[in-house]
């Protein structure tokens, strides 16, 4: 594949499936439990199903999100090429593989060569079951220099009493153990006569004012005969926007054809111009594979100068439509960022011009990963407005049974969403509002049936923290909270521990969305040039907490002035002075390494930290565990 000058990964035709922890039911696990377990442990996953792409990037079992991640991976240039063949002689399969580095490669990098005997599993046609790793799951480390070829010869045993030779094949791949990414792969599965592929990455973009968007996609003929893509474009664009696509055949806004020889690729650029007009544009490119009428569709989203930015983090489900319709009813200009295409940056949020974020997670997990939390902490510390909703947010971040639990995750959840997680599933599908509350007064919600998503399996119970207030209860007795609003004085959040998309009618969804936005706007935080202006002073809870050996303390000062930040033990003795100087207004971060003024490590236990600036004084507790 050299039409654009870079070698891209071959089309994935084998998705290797490792089975684990089902010894009484799973014949594939029983046949090779040790290697299955070794491969699962290699990735560090202890929850299933886990779909792993790009080495360490996984998803909680959503096939649509998996395919989006595969598309992005296919479009990542690779420095290696692999050729593989195998021959069955008696009950032994002799494998020969050649790994070549045609372009520039780091000769100091150590890769691992893996050889896998796989069997096609008919009920799940897209999967191949790992039968044997040759010689073992550890593989063989090797290095390679530019222009070199390294040959690997392997033999695996064809157990004819267990294996079906017609369904068996060999897959080889090269992996970087440091990152767990697969650098390149090849299989002895014979190529199909007709096999067209259309892939794209970076399906969402946020434009700065006056910008235009260009998306990259790739058409590839993986078959053995010349073939043709029937391409077409459809779009939903605000008035005044325009869109087109360009291939080797020209520039089009409607149907076209791309003829491709076997192994040939063609770059397809999709251009979207908002002409300076605010809004959200969606373009769908379809590639028809004529022999069996298969259509590959790639979606490209462009966000420009919106009032509300919706973050679609539901794992590939279509639940964003409920949020978009509610915002339309409120007359709000909005755009949707597909989280599966990549994480948001603070610059993205600023470029969007959005006054508020709406982050929806559906039933997907994990959500609000380390990167998301860091970006949102910066956004909220600078006066942000966040509406977060999803039934597994609390479980994913705060439940000890979750693979994604961490002290940092719990602290973020409590400090920024203003809630304490209580339990995973109330088994309640009705909620009542709080009298006189600006958001929920007079509201009664049903989160099943109607025209809602009917996807609620685990509506969680939470409790408000700090100055947060309840806005919804699961019972008329008002003993189990399902939603909170949190005015921290310098940011605002609304958090629903159930899915907004499940509300059973559009009237309630529109009313609730409108009230949330009205509450956000009721006391706006003025933010200029990325710094807090005129926001009150505040002292955040340290994170992580408990900690060892270091923790981070965030605070804000409203105006330039002297700031004192001290650490005390429970006897009231000063342990360390962390700040004692004049600071500029805005958010500041200080780290404490658990040492006293003399640099000696202090003992485990409870400590207090105190902030004094102007007429503001505040103190919080923290725990050091050595």
C-alpha cells in the first residue's frame, strides 16, 4: 500500500478471542487454560468482555466502539511488513514468517514476535479462538534495522481429534510489550476474491472561529481481483455550510466510483466548511461493496461556535439523539463530540465557545478516565459548567468491585460531581423532584418505557457532598437520592446517577434540560483568557486522599494578595508551610511530599491543611498512609 507514501496496517481479518474463567462451560478455555490466562493477564484485564485495541485501549464489550477503534488503528502508519505461510504435514503445521522493515525503524526498539494457531468460531464469525501460542504466550523478543528482514520458523501440533483442519489457520503478529500495541499482523487465511475496505479516523473535530475541517479516510482493495468502490456522501448541515470529498477520481458531493487494483489504496479527503456560521454538521460517507451489497459507512462531525457541547461517551449507542432533541427544544445551538474518536482537550472546549458541557455515558464503562478527569478538573476550576448523566458513572469510578476504581477517581467524583456513591442499583424506575428546587420542582420522572431509551439496568443511589443539594429522589419519602446539583462557588455541576436518555417522554426531557441550563446561567462565572475573574476564594480537597507519598492541593484566590497555606498535625502543631507569599489571582496547585520543614518524612495519620488569603480562611483534612 504505497499510494500515499506510508505503509498502513493490513486489514484485520482475524480478531483473536481469548477465553477465561469459564472452565465448566467453555471448551476453548478447557483446551488451553494456561495460555488463555497468560494472555488475559498480559493485558491486565479482570473484567469481561474486554475488547482491546491499540494495545492497552479497551472497551466494555461494545462492538461499534471496537470497530471505530480498529478503523483508527488501521490508519496508523507502521514501519513493518509481514509475510506468512504454513504447511500441514501429517499432524504438524510448519510456519514460516518474514518480518521486514522497508522504511525507517528504530533499531534499538525491542519487539516481540507472536505465532498463534486459531480456529474460526462459526456462531461469532468475526472472531477466531486462540488454540495455541507457539512456542508460548511470551513470544520471542527481537530487534530489526531499516531494510532488514527477520525470518521466524515455527511448528504447531494439529490435534485432529479436537481441531477441524478446515477452520484452522495461523496468525502472526509483532507487538511492543512496553505499550502492548500490535505493530503489524498477518494471517494464512486465504484472501477473498472481493474484499473492499473503507476506514477513517478522527471522526469529530472542533473548529476555532473561522476554521474549516478536513477528514482523512482510506479505501483499500484487500481482494485478489480488480474491484470498484461506489462512493456517496450524505450530510446534515446548518444553512450556509458546505461539504465535499476528494479522491484520485476528482472532487464530489454525490455519487462517484473508485476503481482499485488488488492491494491498492486511495485516499479520500472529506472537507467541511461552516463559512463562519455557528452549528453542528454531520457528514456520512458510504462505500458500497457491490458483489454482496455490503456498505461501509463513516461519519464525520464538525462543531463550530456552539452554546452547549455534548460529549457522546455511551460506547457507540445512539443515545445522543435524546440530548440533541432536548437542546433543540430549548432553542440552544449545540454540537456533539464522539468520545470514541478521542479525548477532549481544554483547547477543544475553548475552541467550541460552549457555555456548558453535557457529558452522557449511557450504560458504557469505563467513563471519565484519567485524561477526561484531568481536563474536566481544569475546565471546572476555571469556572466551567457540567451536566453529567449515566447509570454506571458512580460504579465505574467508586465501587471497589470496578476495575477502574482508584482513590483519585473517587476524589474527583466527590469533589467535582458533588456526590458520594452509595450503591449500584436501586431497581427503581421512577424519581420525584424537590419542592422549590430550581431544577426539579414539581417534576416526576419515569425512566423506563415510553419513547425513552429503556436502557436502565443500574440506576445508582448517591448522596450530596459539601454544598451540593439533592434534586431527585427515587422514592416519595425522599430517602434515596438519584441526582444532585453542586454550586462550588467557582463552578457548577449537575449529576444524574441515571440516564437522562431513559426519561419516557420528550416533554420532561426538554423541561429538565432547559431548567438545568437556566440554573447554570443564573449565576455565571466570568472567565477571561482562561483564568478565573472575580470568582470567590476556595480550597479543594487534596487528591489523592489517602495518599502516599505525595498529594496535590488546589486552591483559588480572587485577587492578587498574600496567601498562606499550612499543614498541621492533629495536635495543632504546624508541620509544613507550603505557601507564604503574594500570588496572582486564579487557580493554584501545590504538592506536599509528606515531609516536614526539615525534610523528614512524617508519620502516617490525619493531617489538616489551612488556607488564609485576604478575609478568607478554610481548612480540610487529609490522610497519609505509609
